[in-house]
C-alpha cells in the first residue's frame, strides 16, 4: 500500500452491520487510521409506469455509482 496518495479506498458498498462492527473495534482502540465515508444513493421509491413519473427521469437522466452518465 505504498503510495503518495492522501488516502486509499479499501472497500465500497460495505453493509451497515460490518461498519458497525468495525466502529466497535475502533472504540476499543483497534483499526487506527481507518475512516468511513457515506455516499448518497438515489432511490426511486415509487414504481414507474406512469408517464408523469418517467418523463423527468428521462429528461434529466442520472449517473451511476462511478459518477458516469447512464441515461437521460
């Protein structure tokens, strides 16, 4: 892990139970130097199908988890 970067991303999409367990180990003095970053996730709670629900998505589009444009 020798690098000149400020930090190294070790994992993405880690489930909440794992993060909670890791934070517990940190509180006990372990895992020094490890930090956690939350990422916003776009959620579409209503099922599509109605024209009034799909039009804004098609016009505006969205990006994937890597920040690359997907559709729109």
